[in-house]
C-alpha cells in the first residue's frame, strides 16, 4: 500500500463497554493496515494495566502495538517492573515520554525528563525496544525557548530514540522548519507527523490549550461559525486535515501518526482521501 510509516493511537478504555467499542473501532481501522497501534499511558501509572491489556489484545489480533510509557511521578523500581512486564509480553516497541502530572499530584519522581527515561530503558534493556519519543514543531509549552526545546529533543534522540512522533499541529511550515533545524543538529531519525482529525470544536480547543498546539485563527473562526452544526464542522475538518497530510507527505514527512481518540470515522475518511485505504 505504502512504504510510509502510518500508525494509530488509542487511549486505554476505562469500562468494559469502552473496551468493546474500541474492538469495533479497531476492526474498522484494520483495513488501513497501520504499521502499529500505540496506546497511551496515564501519568504516574494511572492507566498502567489498561495500557498493557489493550496492547496485549491488539497483539493477540495479529497487529504490532506499542504502549506509551511516561516517567513523571514514577520510581526507577516501578519503571523497571513495567519494562520487565512489557518484555515478558513480547512487546518490542515503546513510545517513551515524560508525561504530565495532574495538578496537585505530587513530585516529579526519580526520572525527570524523557531523555533520562530513554537512557534508563537503554541501560535496562539494551536494544530490545524500538523507542519513539515526542517532538514539538510548535515548541513544548514549558520550554524555556525554541532553541532550548530543540536541544532537549536532540538529547532524547542521542540517548537512543529510534524515531519521533510530533505533537499535532495545523501549520505544515512549523513541521518543515522543525525538521530542518533538527537535521542541522545532526538528527537523522524519522520524525513522523502527529495528526489530530477535527471533529469537535470544544474538545479541540480544550486539548490545544493544554498541549500548546496552535489552532490557526482562520480555522478557529470557521469552526466557531458553524456553532452546533456538527456535519459542517466534520466536513470542514476533513478538508483541512486531508490537505495538511497531503502537504506533509509531499514535503517528505516519513509518515503520519493519527490521534484517533478511539474513533474510526475521521481517520478512515482522511486515509481514503489520501489513497491510503486498504479497503
Ligand atoms: P520531555 O522531552 O522531557 O520535555 C518536557 C519539557 O522539559 C520540555 O519543555 C523540554 O524542553 C524540557 N526538557 C526536556 N529535557 C530536559 C532536560 N534534560 N533538562 C531540562 N529541561 C528539559 N502524555 C502522557 O501522560 N501519556 C501519554 O501516553 C502521552 N503520549 C504522547 C504521545 C505523543 C506522540 C506526544 C507528542 C505527547 C504525548 N503525551 C503523553 C504528552 C507528553 O507527555 C507531554 O507533552 C509532556 O509535557 C512532555 O513529554 P515529553 O516526553 O515530550 O517530555
């Protein structure tokens, strides 16, 4: 179908109904033949079992799957135990992150940043895991400066990451600029573009405020102007995001990582329009 690196992200369902719904979503997305699925991990291990169970289920269905692992609020000992469990489950891929603590949650933990987590995983398990780390074309919200953030990204890669996935963005130039800057620093690993389909304006605004992803003014104004007209929001969102993906792929992005929020429709339709649909 394509040699690009397409992957699909889920969060671990909290209820049996959620798990059943996710199975149905996966059955539909399987037509896309993604390279792997990834499953998020709550800071401090709050979703640890759900993450592992979901990854095991996906692997049992015959697909590659990567748990995310965040280090914030965790001890070395607890991370070591998780790595051992992942290894025993035949997992060969991890998305390694610092994570974000909910406010009032407590201390940073023994491993403070993602570069330290990557170092720790390599020291504990050698090359067993293929490691993906996060990248921020529009700069991480807590970064001191864009330059400092870039150096911190480079540090994660030098610590042993095999590839990176970006935070989502709607401005392709921010991605291309970031890639150029990273290449100038000697980063050669693939940096896959994270894609957030647009289906719900209120939800998108909330996420974007939290993670520092910018919704360009013209997109925000258009979405706001549709009010409760969900069909128009979805139609506009599909057009905008498909065009973004086209530009990214044409400009050399090595792949796309879809933040599905456990929904299938928008990702399926974007991939169909991009000609990536296996079905
Ligand atoms: P880091 O790379 O550690 O960076 C965090 C901040 O610290 C940045 O501002 C950076 O510039 C700075 N920094 C980095 N290293 C150093 C250093 N050595 N010294 C000083 N400053 C430093 N969150 C979850 O909780 N669970 C998930 O499953 C999850 N999945 C994600 C998947 C992707 C693809 C992405 C892009 C994000 C995901 N997140 C997840 C969110 C992520 O945890 C947050 O964005 C978090 O704030 C930063 O994580 P990081 O791994 O990028 O951190």
